[in-house]
């Protein structure tokens, strides 16, 4: 049977790994390629780089990071952050990424998702959705690191993105991101149940139970976390065994 | 040994080539891994790898778009029996026909058709994406040293339905059985991505590189 996936995420700025709490107070903590290798050896099911480099002149650093990672890690690699044109995607894929994650550009120009999926295939187009609960059972899309409301209903948006050819949805609970309080399970379930494509739950993981809840309660196909792995709170191996022991079948080969 | 990863504008050839390089190095296999769409390279190759992502029809059109490429492949693989490894849509292209966005002709090397995955359980997501465990149906040198029930990384919405089940080396379960490894004579193909399947994938690649069909 198909197993649930656990995906460590590395936030990269100017070629270095950082991880923010609620997207501020960044702490520099290491070389992304080294980190990727550690996660690969630990049996991570996939790896995601989120490029948060703001300045234009440093943007090319991500290609070098992806390039070096692809030489050493033989698992699926997704890269997001600043993906705005089909040329951005082409450069990432050529550097060795398997999937590109589109966030803001999807909101400002939804047709871009369609164009990207037609050009490269749905299998390599992930649409990242940042959403919050705005009223009971009502979820809205936010952009700019959760600061700007868009008025767009998250469930309708996710459906539209899947129709436009997104092969996967990366859903971040913006009201939970960086808090360690767990995913927004209501939001995750609402989106997962609404779309035919896999949903990756992200944002707010603090304990291993949160990972289990993301799949069992949120109906996510995969769970993404950064801090708990990056700062060594838990290892990938611990997380996979814990999930497997708590009702979420995981791939345990080689760990 | 010259191994040519066929470049016809589909997919991430660099990570595929890197995985073949790593697998060769780990097993002490002397191999030059070359990414090329030049029919001359295909003709002089000792082994041929055909990757492929996206839609069947697009990949077929991509192959046909390179003058002389299909002829060079047919000559090398069918006439001269060079070992051939198709990956994902590269495997599907060996079928007679692909039924994605209308019918398109496959290479017709292994009898069968490529059709949409239609899981009996409607809750299952499409694409079939992630790690699934292989169920071995027929022994094959490609599987040497591969643990029973080992996991490989899949991402696809269409599947190869082989006419002759003896060509199905391994399956996975996803709302019904799906071909995971197809083989016939000097040809093999995996629906999953060995270049993304960590240790299991590298082992399968190494097995291909030392395979003497």
C-alpha cells in the first residue's frame, strides 16, 4: 500500500539554512546540502527547500544549493519561494529539483499554474496555499508570510488549483506556523477532502502526535515539518516509527 | 561501457544521470553516463536509458521530434539487443498504445496499453504519489538483492497494463494491482523512479548496469 510521507523542510536564505518562528526572528543554522544529506540518510521520504531570499542579487544561490543536493540525495526534492515564471521552474528542474512550489504567483496570476502544469506536467507542480481560519468552518488565503488577507476562500481556491493542474497542494496553517501547537486540523481536513490530489500538511508541528493527527484527523497524504527536525527535537527515524506505531503506515526501509 | 540517458526534452535528466553515476561508483562498475539526444550516441551506446515525465503523448511527440532518434533506438534495442531501461513514462512508451488525451502510438516493444489509474476506492488520490511496496510477481536479475516488500517512489496517473502477465516483474497495490516493473528480453522498465528511490533505486540501477540479458 501507499505510505504516508514525512517531508522535512529547510528554509534557505542566500544559500544558508534558517528557520523562522512565525516567519520572523530567523536563526542561521547551517549548510543546506549537509542538512539534506542527513535527512536523506535518515530516510526522509522527500525534501523541500523553501527559498526565502528577498534580495534579487542573491536569488541564484538556490540553484547552486539544488545542484549540489541533487548530486548527493536520491529522493524527491521540491523547491519553493519566488517561483514566478516558467523560466524559474525550468531552471529549478534543470538544477535537479523534481517539483516546484508556486505560492504568491498563483494568487496574483492563477493562469500561471495552468501554464506551468501544461508545460512541465502536473507531477512537478505543487501549489502552496497559506490559509487561516477566519470564522468557524471558514478558511481564507493569506499572502506575504501570512500578513495580507486576500478574501479568497481556501477550499474553493484549492479545488481551482487542482483543476488548473496542480499535482499536489502544500497547505500551511498560517495561524499555527511556528507555534508548535499542531496543524489546523479542521482546515487541513476541509482541503484534503475537497481535492482529488494529495495534500501536504504544514505549519505548527511541535510533537510527534501532531504528525499523526495531520494524517488521521486532517486526511493529509504527507506531513511537512521544519523546526522539530532541524533543531534536533526529534529525528526523522523517531517520527516515522512513532507514526507507524500510531496507526499511520510509513515506509521503514533501511531505518 | 557507454550508457546513454536519452535526452528528448522530458524531465530531469541531470538527477537521473547522477543516480546512474552514483550507482556505478558504489558497485565499482566502469561506466560513462552520457545525457544525449543524438541518434549517433544512441547507436554507439552499450546501454540505453529512457526517462520520461508528463504526458504519454507529449513524450512520444518529443521522441519523434528528434530526427532519427526512434530509428536509432529501435536499431540498438530491438535489432542489436542492447540492454534498455525505461523509467516512468519511458517505461510506458514501450507499450503498443497510450490512452492519455486521445490514443497515441507507443513503441510497441512490450504488448500492452497505458490507461488511467481508476482506483476502486474513490478516496484514493490521483496521482499515485509517494512510496509504495513492491510485490514481486516474476524473478528478474534487476531484483537481485532487493528486499521483498521494499518501497519505491511513484508519481503517475496512468499505468501500463501488460497483455502477457509474464512480462510483469513486480506490481504495487493502489486500489488494485498496478505494474511496477515490466520486462521482456533485453528490456526493462520501472513505473517508479529508481533515481528518487534512495538505496533501493540505486541498487536496481546497479543491477541494470551489470545485467547481461
